């Protein structure tokens, strides 16, 4: 990973992890460090703002596109991060079916 994912920018996600990746319990210390150190490059590759230059980066982009399963540590931690932030919001409804419209008659022109 010497030439792969090179960046001078630290990666932070103040929206989902305002206290840092290591303080939320979703990531190990090693994973949090990997995200902080290379997450900026991961994000740019994922969003196609940066073109992959190494074989490792090309494989990373394939994982981001769903063309292969994550295998490297970098791929697994980014996959895990994306799964955490894209987690659908849970909400509860009183009814699981279609809305029922009582008392509404069908005024179609059919002669059934």
C-alpha cells in the first residue's frame, strides 16, 4: 500500500462521527487509523473524483462498484464505513400494508 491511496489530507466525517472514528465503537483502533490516514483517497476513488493508478486502487474501485467482494484491509474498512453511514433510518408505522380507502366507490366506465 506504499504508493496506493496516497494523500496529504486526513479524513474526518463530522456528520456521522463527530468525535472521531475510534470513539464511536464501530471501528477498531487500527481501522480508525486506516480511515483517517487513507479515507480521503478512498472517498475520492469511490466518487470517481480521482482515477486509480495502482492495481490495488483499481481493485478497490471494483469493490466500490460492487464488482467484487472486499478482500484487502483497505477494502473491508471502507466497505464497513459505507455500510455504517448508509444504514437506512428505522421508522415505525402502524400499518404495513397499502392505505385503505373505505367508502370510495369505483366510478369507472366498465360494464361489468
